[in-house]
């Protein structure tokens, strides 16, 4: 099975470590490139590196938050095939609706346990793999809590 190529942008190193530890324990093969802010993520997207299948974006980061990254990514036609999964500890319905209308594919609420994180990531990545190669529509937006 070909690995799912992911980008992860989160300013919290502990959250990035938990995320990558959880990925190792789920039955899907992934390759993950990590960023601690949206500025570095955006610079990489414009590099010669192959584009990821999906980007996991923390909503609240310094320099450039997840909202700004989402808007910037969706403004570039060449990035339209990248699935964007927003995630946060907060669960604000108004923010989630805004993310949906801005072009996010999924919203994940950061769980309180490692086992819940593994479950959510597995569910999320199954959707990424199932939708690989097709452009998503706002009707396909998924919230995993």
C-alpha cells in the first residue's frame, strides 16, 4: 500500500509528537512532514517537493493561523486537490461553519485521550484515502469529535 503523504502544522510540539505517535499505531501507512507554523507550511507548498494528499492544520498558531492558511491554500488552484483537515481543542459551531464555507474538508476536535486520537485519525485518514484524487465539495464536510 502506498503511504498517505501528510503535512501537519501545529505550534505545540507535544501535540505534534502525540499526533505522530498515534499515526504509528493505526493500521495505515503515512509519511508526515511537520511544521510549527503556517508560514513555513505555505513556503513548503510553493517548493519543488511533491504536494501532500492532506494537511492537518491547527486553528490557533502564531504568525499565521489555520484560518489564514486555509484561505491561502484554497486561493491557489494548483492546491485544490489537497484535503485540508482543521483541528482544535475548541468546538465552536460558528467557526466550524466558517471553515466549511472556506473550503476545509474535515474538522477534528483534539481529544483528551491518546486512544481517542488514534480512533479519530484513523477515521479521518480513511476518508482522505477514500477521497484521494477527487475534489471535495462543502456537502462532503465531516466533523469528527
